[in-house]
C-alpha cells in the first residue's frame, strides 16, 4: 500500500534487483505506522515482478550468513574429496606372466653348461689342478679359452630365459659379447702359439723314490712358432683323480734333459748344454699337502 504523494515503483526487468532511492517525509512515516504493509503477491499469480523492498536482510546479517555458506560448501567439498592420509586400497594389477616349462628347461640347461664349463675352465687355469685323463687335460690346457666362452654362453642362456624386457636384452647381449671376445682371444693365442703347447710329445718321465710322485716332461709346437715349447710337470700317483702342478716351462731353450730327486719332494731339472760344462740345475721343493712348488721356472727365448 502506498501513501499519498508516494512515487510508484516501476517494475524491474531483465532479472536485475536494484535498490530504489526513496524520499522519506513525515506523512509517509505516519501512514506506515497506521497501516500494516501489505504482503506482496506472488509473481506467479499476478504476473507482476515481486517488490523485495522492505524484505531484504540487513547487510550485517548477509555478512554473517556468507561465512556459514562458505563453511558448508568447504565441508561438502572435503567430504567429497578423497582423504590423502587414508591408506589406499590395493589397486588391481595385471596378472604377472608366469614362466613356462620351456623357459625353465633352457634356464636349467644354461645352468648346467655354465657349471660344468666353469668348473672345467677353473681347473685348467689353477695350479695345481686335477687330472681326470692326461689326454683330456692336454686338450683342456690348449683349448681352455673355448671352455670359458661356453660357460659365459651358458650364463647368457639363463638370462634370456629368466629375465624380462630391458634387463634380459642388456644382460644377455653383454654376456654374448664377452663370450665372443674370450673365444677370439683364445683363437689369437692358438695362432701365435703364446703359452700354448699343441701337438704334445713326451720327452721323458721319472718317478720319485717313494712312488708317490712322477715328473713328466713334454714338448710341443703350436701355431706359427718355430721353436719347441717345453713343460715339466709333477703329478700324484695313487689317487683316482690325481693333482698336477707345473715346475718348469721354456720356449725354445733351455730344453730339459732329465730330473733328479734329491729327496722325495725336492726335484732338480737338468737342461741340455752345448759344451762340456755341467748342465745348470733348476731345483724346486713340492709341498706335501697342497702339491705346490716353492718356485716355478719360466724362460722365454724371445725375450731372455
């Protein structure tokens, strides 16, 4: 209801709610006290826009209500967001691919090759070493590098069977390259005859007085070498798998002629001499427990 002299408010358009500046007069105040303000009609019944003048909340009430709305919104967001400190449940992982019977078979085959060839190669290069068969021992000494390469290839077979993805590729390729290098180095040594005795021929053998040791001297020629290579070794007598240790080695000269046992474990190697002078002696003492000589005589005519 409007009093006399009031200006009629024009309806708001475009959804905008703008406050109106009204001039307050004593007549308006008295009229407002005498009569109750009429409740505005609902916009849906009259078709007129609703006049919200006089029903708006004060500014302080609005300011107090805004933090409450913000706090409710933040609580709702926190409830919807996942808790970072809460333990995460187990994620669904793809099932691991199990190794088949073929992979395990080749891995076992590679392990067997690596063990047999590795032990054989270690036995060849160790001194003293075990002699299963004199002929086999001679072949192993000549071609021990190929045995070591076969052991490395066995390890490569294990890696390609058990490892996965990048690790399988890197480890396998590294082992294959190493095996090829070892085989190539052995071939070079066989070609030049460096410390390799091919086509062995026994020069002499001499047993100890107590019949527990035997000294064997062999010579051979390998590769492009023009001189004979000589090697004198001491071998046990009695055990089914005897041990053997080298005590003398030369390239070309001096050439061993015979050995003399001063005692059961003290051996002197006599070499050939081109004049009437006494042949020099190269004496070693063999340890009873380990079969290791106290000294190994080595000569190289190409450098000495």
